[in-house]
C-alpha cells in the first residue's frame, strides 16, 4: 500500500506496508476497525492493520488458491471461495457460540 501526499505522480510517495503472502493477491476487502483483508493464490486469507501493515491473523484453509473474499456489512461474517471447489463461511461475531446452540 502506498501513501501519496504529492500532487504530481512519483513525488513524495511512501511505501506504507507490503503483504506477506507467498502467492499473488487476488482479492481485497475492508475488514472494518481500520483493517484490510487480503486473499491470495497461496490459499490464505490475511487480516492487516491498515495504518501499519502489521499482520493481525491469517487463515490457511484453502488447499489451493482463493478466488474471492466477501464480508458482511457489519464485518461479522466472511465468505471465501477457492479453486479447491470449497466455500468457507467464517463467523467472527461475539455471539457466534450462542448461535450454534
């Protein structure tokens, strides 16, 4: 990710952070709470702090590359799909355990 404070391209560009995926990033999403979600051909989903680029956590579920990532409006649910013919639904809501009862 790059921060640009200049009006002329190429001036005062600062590299803020870079990803840590082993494969090409194919999807990005707003993770809420100043975070960014990335999905890559290495089969992982990673969540990053938007300002610093520090990794918050990663999910290595897919066996082969991911195709897309989608988050619900409240950022409590995340859906991913991949070339392994799998779709995963992640529930990050605080009441997730209560929903399963």
